[in-house]
């Protein structure tokens, strides 16, 4: 578990996967995802069991004890020191409140300082200008086109180190 002020990243547990499935199947989230099919309860259980066997970390984003979203780091390559990251805020009332920024900074801190990774990739829908701008704010830069609908954006540890004082000032955080 990682926390800053009232923001907590709590490891995803089996008792929260139905909540995540409901968020993920909502039209606001669904439209920006690469996998565009409705996710059944059985598929969600299978997904959860699969990620338990992978080198990955999925967290429920909580604020003031309320579950509001999901953030993850997966496809961790220990040899190349790379991984993929992503997030969504599932509770509409918390979109645009800054919760995602705090959660993202905590995840970047975990990835670059605890896991000692060198590069992170984020898969972003070309039609999701908010996500593109958000990732740019965090320091992610265009890396490569995946297909007609998605691009990869990357952030390196060096860029993170350059952005870290800005985040600390922005978040009034002292590490």
C-alpha cells in the first residue's frame, strides 16, 4: 500500500474485481480501451487469476476511504527495466479532481524508485485528448504508433527525475 495525504493505492484484491469490472464496462471508460467487448464476471475472474501469475501490480485508487479508480503497472521486464502503465477513474464524481495526479505520482515513484525501472510505456487512444494531454503533463512523450487507434507514449527515469521537483512542488510533497 502506498499513500499520500488522503490518496491510497491499495493492491487489487479479489473482492474488488467486480467493482473494477463495472467501472471498466461503463461507457465512459469502455470507449477509450483497446479491448472493446463487454467483460463478463467469468472473464473478470479469469483476468484476475492471470494477473496474479504475472509480474505486475494493480492498485485500487482510494481517496478518503472511497474506491475511485484503478492504476497499474504491468508487463514488467526485469532485464530491460521496462513496463506498461495505465489508469482510469471509475467514479465520475472524482474525474478532474486531481486524484489521478496523486495516484500517478505514487505509481511513478514506485516504478522508478522501488522497482528501479528505466522506462514506462502508456497505451493511449488517439481520440482521448484528455489522456494525451494528461500523459504529456506527467512527462510522457510520443514513442510509436500501435495501430489506427492507439499510440504508445513513454517516460524515462531521467525525465521522471527532471519532473520530480515539479511534482513535489505541485503536490506539496517532500520525499
